[in-house]
C-alpha cells in the first residue's frame, strides 16, 4: 500500500474513554437490562464474553465496560447510542471534528468522522424531521446522507446543521441512509451525548451488533437490493457491504462485526488509550469499514476500504489484509509520512494475529514472516549479537517485512506494554510542545526525519527500561548527539545486561469512578491493584488532602499503605471532591511503574422525573367550531419541572390535519361528517426512565343538516359519493383515486387543489 499525499489517501500495492462510570456494588449491572434480548445475548460470544461470565465476575465486567481497550466498552456505548425502546431516538456522542482538518487531530493518528448511521432510510426528495436536544457550547450537530458511493470525502453527503432544542426539516438529495453526528473542532466532549429524534422516512434495517439477530440480516439484504448497499454498525464503525456481496455471502454476520470490533479495541490498547489522562481517552468519533473497494485507508472520516473478496465479506475469517488497513487508521501518521511507510503499520497486524491465532508462529500470520523468531523475548539481544546492520534505514523502506523486524524484535522482547508506553510518551511530548495548533505541536516534536529519530530513541529506551542507542544505530536510525546524551542520562542498562529474571512491572488500577457522598459516617471505595503485572511490592498513596486510605474495616486512616494490592479509598462524611490515589508497583529487579486512579465524590442529584410524571395535569384540549370542521388546541402541563428533557408521542384521530408532533403543544383540525364523531387523542409523555399516557375523548358534531359531508383525506370513497370542500361540492368519479392514501396522493387528488384532482373528482 502506498501513500498518495495529494489525494490524501493510502492505497495498498499488492499485499493484502472511560464511558460513563462503573456501577456501585448495589446497582444492577447494565447488561442485565438486556438479559432477554436475543441480539445482545447472541453477540456477546463474538466479542469474547457471555452473560454467565459477566455475572460470575461482575467487577471485571464493570471494569471492562469502562475501558475502551475492550469490545465490551463499545457494545455498552452502542446500547446507549441506539436505545432499543425508542428506535427513532439516538444519543450521539460529541467527537472531535477531525474531518475539518486531520493534521490537527488530538491522537496523532489518522482522522475519525462524526457521523453514525441511523435506522432511517430516505428516498430522493423525501423530507423527514429531526428534533434536536441541547447542544453544548462549541459543538455542532448535523444530518447527512450515506450515499451509494464512498469516494474520498464523499461518504456523508448533503450535510445540514441541526439547531439545538428545535426541529429541523431534512430533505434527501439522493436515496440513502440517514447519518447523524455531533462534533467540536476544538475538543472532544467525553461522555456527553446529544439527544436526536427522527420522524419520517423508511426503515433502513441497520444491522447493529448487540441488537440485531442473525435473521435480521435478510432484511438488510433487501435494503441492499434497493439501495446498492447493506448498512451495519459494529459498535466502533459504520459498515457498508455492497449488494453483490451481501446477496451471496455465507459469512456469519455477527462474527464479521465482532472480529473487527475486537481488532480495533486491541488497537486502542496498543495506542495506550487507558483513560489515565484526558489525552489517553479514545476518540469517540466514527469509523467506516467499506467492503465496496480495496484496499486503502484514508486520513479523514476513519475510512478503511477492505473488499478482499467478491463473494464473501471476510472469506474464511478476518486476516492480515484487514488488520493492516485498520492498523493504518491507528498508526502515528508522522512516522508513516516521514520514516516508516507501510512498515510500522504491520506491528498492529502482528498483535491482531496473536489475538485471533494464539498459538500461531509469525510465519503462520503471514507468508513473508518465515524467517522471524517465534515471539522470542531475546530478539533484541540476538539481533545485537548478530552481524546484521544497516547503513541507513531508508534502504529497507521498499522491503516492508524486512523493515518490520525493527518493530517486531522490540515487540517480542519487551511485551505488550511496550508500544502503549511509547504512544503515551508521544502524545505527552506533543501536547507539551510549543505551538498554537496540534499540527504545529506535532511538527515541533517529529516534523522531520531527524526529530522523529531523536524522539524515538529516547522514548523507546524509556519504555524498554534499557539503553537502545546501539539498537537504533545498527538499524541505520542515526540519532543526534543531543538525543544520545538524553538516553545516556537515563542511566539504563544495555540489552542483556540486566539479570533477565524479571519482566518490567505494570501497575493496574481500577478505572476512574464517581461515587455518591456519604451522609452517615465515612464512605469507602475498594481499589484493586492485584492485576498488576510482575509486581512483588505494592505502595498506595493518597495524593489529595482530606482523603485517606484504609487497610480494612475500622482500620486506621493512612496516607500511605505498603504491601497490599487491594486497599480502601476513604472519604469523610459529607466530603465531596476529586481524590487521586497512586499505586506504585515494583518488580524483583527494583524497577517500578505507577498509575493513578481518580475517585470523584459528588452529591446525589435529585431526579424530579417521577414527580414530573406524577404531576401531569389531565389533558384538556380546547375546541373551536369552524363550521365544516372543529379545531383542537392545548398542551401538556405538569406541576413539577422535570430533570430530563421530556418527550411527547401523540396518537391523533384519523384525518387530523395540521398536527404538531413530538412537542408539548398540540393543535389539529377534524373535518365534520354527516354523523357526530366521538374520537380519542392520547399522548405518551416520557422523562428519563419514567412515562405516562394521557387520554382525552373528543366530540365533533355532525355537519349542518342538508349539507354534504366534508372531504377528509384518507377516507374510502365510492364512485358517485358527494362531498364538500373549501365551499364547493364535488362528486367522486374514480373510487380508487378518490381514496388514495399514498405519500403524494393529497398533492395530486385533493378536490379543486391537487395537481390532478379532475382525474378523481368533478363538480357536483
């Protein structure tokens, strides 16, 4: 795959945040809300989980749910973004709007998009309505159309801005799936979602991992036959499968989606997105897996073109080519542009191979890795002991699998924590660099080959805990004297000089958590560091005044506790604030690693939604007699202000004209007929998890004696029936056209008004 900078895309040549908070011990785990949903239960095994397993190790399940390095995090986010109970409602995350300028991305990787597919499909020229909730300052939300073609920067067409707290009409310029998205060009709003409600359009049969059952795939295929593409969502990415593949593919669709989700969750881990700092919280932007073209990845909108087969989605299973393209979206882009084109990306593929083929040798991952050592921890030492060397790394740029050895040996020797540390060091250096934009900061740290090598030899040595200057030199990566001095000042052992008995320690702490203030005695949150790696000693410290540590119940309050992997964070009665606790672990060689967990203690916010629902006043729409019709007008009121933004779903009598939907206010008109009408209107009111339905009976008197009944759209008329409309009398000529109820029938056949009304009616 080669990079075309002018086209801003990457083309293959030949070879194929911590979301919300962890629940308290007394809360019902979120997955129990879906224990009876076949789509949810059926999807879990495809991402490495089961309902039984989550129940057996509840704490680990909750921890994974808050860790974007696991597919469970993205599945939980899916269930929040696409509420099962309200198929036309969405909760859209506010992502960093990288599509505006990828060089200012927050993550040093290729860009992400902001748009997500919805359950709505639109025809050309069809208008739908989108109600938008509150949008935080600095952010914007948009509607767009996922078209048939997915050329560069044309994945989401006809973008229209949505106004906050109002309804926006959106007209499709071509047939396609509706996409919604919210973004901020300056920052990412972590754990902030905008509520959007869609009214109108057809069912896109969007196949959603965790919600759709395999049988639903047949409905998606029907959409593919109509539009040219089937639309899916795997929790991280919109997925587009062309009709010609969708109709013949034998793939297990849940496996297809689960495998790509597992892959990118792994890549979040490789990039160090552990949530320990704001810069290490995963992008909430969208990605797009496009099976209509091959083989490339793009800077913007997070697009990977991964069509490797003409009659299958992933052939016999996910493989190197797909891992490679998804890896391009995660690799540091300056390294790609400056020094490692088509080389470093394959270190992601290597890790993916180990995830899916745990016992495979490198040669079994790809045929061009036949001379690679079998995940040998002595790979760096063995390379330095060999006679192999390169005058300049540029000599292997056109030999990607030869150049990959530079990364693979480091990967094999220093384990799965090595590159996460390097990537975190990269982001820290960039954020601390001078410059008014992220692009300027990136350039200051690694804007040319020499800067990149100088940064890398220091960061790689720190991550390895060993002096890698000789390793870099042997690969022809020639660092400056200043960079060499920085490494020397670290006073690290040479590869192979340590006793080799202990791997590097890795501290593991719980995800940051928000807890409720204690109003009766001190409050406690248990912090488990037992999953730390290669640790022989543990030291916990409270870094915040007014917050303490405790070994056991009724134990003394301490600032430092040593020798215990699990301790209790203690906060006094009525104490609120953000407390930081640090865990430092030490291995047998005396090397240490530290991590910090934040415990935020807040006052419990009182939720007034239930009181709002209970305080709803009886529905009382006022009536106004217009002669040949009756108008009704009124609104839903409560004696209590709600905490959540209320939603209103009206059910109106047949033939109601001029109605207002999804609003507390309502107005409509009913035409009189020859008989008195007794009709019903109802509205379901929702606030948070609470709901209630209000009902009112309406009386519409008969039309005046001697007059003809008023024409009512949607009524089934017989030939010869006579009606009055707008002060005139009409007789039905053709029953079928008089009674049309299609989407454009009123436009064409309304008496004396429609474009072709004389085909249905005549003056009486």
